[in-house]
C-alpha cells in the first residue's frame, strides 16, 4: 500500500473524528485572520466553505494536533471567526460545544470556568498551544484568555489522561493561537458597549528575516455596573424587588502575543511563541454578601519553542520546551495583607509518530518538567515552597484494518506527578460505514492529582490536607456520526464514574479541610450538528443531557444529583445573508440545577437570546461593521454562587484588515 494512499486514509479518519461540529474545520485551511472573501460583487456569505479531501498525496497532520493525539475521541473544533461580531468571549464560545457547561460570574473580566461531562472545573485541562493554564488550585480561569489570541479551540470530551496527563478527568481544551502568514497583513478590531465596556486588538503579520512573524496586542476594560433585581427579604414571598447596580465589579486587562515561524531546512521547522498579559478586577461578592474593596490582580508570562519535522525513516517528530509564570495577588476584604501567589511550571516533551508495516502507526511521547508555587502560608509537608517533578511516558498504536474502514487506537500513559504515580490507559475505535456514516467508541481511565492549594496552602479558613489521594475517572462513550456535503450530525452517549472525589468538609472550630469523600456517576447524551442548505444560510446546534448521581453512602446525599450540573443544556445559532449584510441569532439555555449536595437550594433554569448583524466590504482592504445585542429579552438570572448575571447589553464593533500579497 502506497504511503500517499495511507496519508489520504489517515486524513479522512481525522476528518471523521466525531466531535467536529463544523465539517470544514478538521483540515487546516490557509492561514487567515478572517474568512475567505469572494468576488468583487460581494455575493459570498460570511462562512468558511467545506474542505474537500482528495486521494492525492497530502501532508500528514502534526503529531500534536488533537485529531492525531486522539483519532477516535469526541472532539469539537470551534473556529473563532465563526462567531463574528462584537464582544466575543472565550468561555462563551467554548460552552457551545456539547458536554461543556459554563460557570460564569458575569461581565467582562470576571471569573469564568467550564465543567466538561460533569467533572469539576479543576478536572478539565486547559492549554494554550500545549502550555497548561490550570492554576495552583487546579482551575483555569478563562476570563484571563481573551478570544483575540485564539484562532480556534480544540475541545476533547471524555477522560484525557492517556494523551494529556493528570487533570483531564472530564476532558481537555487546547487553545490554538493565531498563526503568522506569508503575506504582509495588518488587522484590528475595536468594540464598545454597555457599562463602558471596551475591547480591542491590533495585529501585524508577514515575512521577517527569512521566516514569518505575528505580533498581536490586546486590551479591554469595563465598569461592570450592570443593574440587577434584589430581594431584600427572601423569606417573605411576594415582596417587591429592588433594582440595584453591581459595585466593585470593574475589570481591565492588556497583553500581547509574539509568534515566529521559520523553516530550518531538512524538513524541520521552528515555531516560537511568547505571551504576556496583565489583569485586574474587583471581587464584588454576591448580592446578599457584597464586597466593597476586595481586589484581584494578576499577570502571566509564557514561552513555547517547538521544533517539528520528518526524520529519516519517515518519523514525524515534534519536540517542544515550554515555561509559564503566573502571578495572582488578592487585597482588601478578607485577604488584606496577604502576599502574592506565584506559580511556575515548565518542561520539555518529545513526541514521534511512524508508520510501520503499512497498516499501523505508532506514536510515543516522553516528557519531563517541574512545577512550584509560592504562597503566604504553607504547611510543613510542603517543606517551605511547594514544588515537584513531573515525568511521563506515553505510547499509542493506531491500527488500520480492512483498508482503513476500522481503526483501533490503544494508548497508555504512565505519569509521575510529585508523590503520585498515575496510570492512564485508553482504547478507541472508529468504523467507517457507507453513505457518510461512521461509528466511534472510547473507554479508559484518567486521574487528577491534588492541587498545591489542596495539599499545602492555607487560605483563610480553608486548610490543606497533605494526605489526599488522586481523583480517578473511569469513562466510556460511543456515537454515530453522519456527514454530507451540506450537513454534519453526531449523536452519542457517555458514562463516567468519578472516584475519590475531593471536597471541603467542616473542620472545627470554624474551618474547612479537603477530604477524599465519595464517588459519583455521570451519564448522558450529546448531540451536535450543522446544516448549510444554501451559501447564504447556515445553522449549528448542540444539546447535552447530563444525569448525575452522588454515590456517597449518606442518606442526605445518596443518589441525589450533583450540584452545579444542569440536566439539560442547549446551544443553537443561525447565520444568514451575504457578506455585505449578515445576520445571526443565538440561543443558549440550560435547565434548573441544585446548588447544594442535599438538594435544599437550587438555581432556576435560564435561556439567553443573542442577535447581531454585520456588514463586510472589500477584499485585500477589508472593513467590517457589527452590532451585537446580548440577552435580547433581558432575562434576569443568577449564576452558581447567586451572582446576578448581566441583563441586555449592546455592543458596536469596527474591524479592519489590509493585506499585501507576497511577491
């Protein structure tokens, strides 16, 4: 069997990965900051066309791409340019994927995290071009990652331990940053709207010193003083609600991204990424317990150097070294006088992939790194400054049977995270069927090592526990997928058993301490699809049914639904019109869910409708004007801690780009 034929087969299998909500996203398009434009008549819609795959020799995808790392996984790829308009938000875009639920404190710059397949927020790995962004507490705050940095998001649902390591109980999210291009290009966007909210970014890319370079600067600010309805006497039903405004809810941030790419010869290329950001925000508390002076400030610096190419013998190799320094400081309120917390992590990884025997592909990864955190008060078990070594070895064999109609991909990762040794196996399978159908299935086990905060760091009345065990997840999923030239649909089910979950329990007198206390079961259904009946019309949707059960042998909690896990979640949007007048409507809804493990408190369901319109003119010199209305119906809702979410908001955006073709 010829190499080119197998490469085409592998690319087809990558395209058939179940989670890709947009069929054209599985293959990397030419580097662009905006969707392709059409002829001078302006009749082309603001949509990315479907990529056609031919059985001609093609370049295989790099080993670190999501579809190559987990060829049978439940993967959704979200392109930022599919969400045209003002005030785009990283967490909100991620929440459109099935199985992903947003936990949002509301407004620009306020804390945002996601729950994937019922796992806690610290059970979802978030990476920036492969650099882990999860903090010392295990949670990644997505409000600190502006959408301006991203070209696309790769959302892998299900245990990700075999491919990404500790922390991937529910899944992994890789944020792929913008890439430089061969043409000289200057682009930018400026948005302004409700509550004095302003966002902007400016980028310049093109050839530099024999390679390609991209420089991007971004910033934003908001007063956060949105109105909300307050119940002054919640124990008295029927009393009048008062309208108040959020205070100490402002936020601001700024940063930059520098990316350099260059061919080194011999089929080897180098990609250098540097990212720097600063942010500050007020911590307003809740409606019942507002905070007037609590503040949080932070800064992040990261660097990533990657070398990739094909070695003699056809071994595709990807080697990288990365480093991140993250600083968080709290002041005012209960944190007065505390020192900043600084987390550092870094490491090197070498990954290779080779075709053997013409019918299977073997991948292997070796990684070594370290992590440390400084904090105001640590236990003796931390030996002063919590730090530990990380090392991992991974192997995967992707076996193609029956001329590629069946692919079986077993993988195994052995990892040492500080004092813990973690073993994460997985097996996946994909079956290609006639008429555009396919089946895929996965089963495996993942872990989350306790975080530094849970193990060593005292935070006010929250005490650490150095005797914690890693959390574990046993998981399985299966789905049927159908693709055509104008549509994509996927329906599947999943089940996860989470063991040795960590939760803070009362620790007299008046403190709380984390313990491994229980198991939990989460099952559900995931559906997603896209339909493009006409070049001026497209629609996409995702739906998630999540049924959770607390398995702790306590009559107060046994078999109750887990808190903060809504049973139903729906996301749908429709885009229509040519480039010069494109309209869009989006619906985001979720059902009521419990706030406490005993079911005594719950949060009502909510549905938000967003709408917008944009006009784009020009080709090489391009101008786009957009108007976006968030929460059109002014639905009043609260988030998982009783924080009031913003009501109706209006944003206006102006974006432009100038590109000169390389000679």
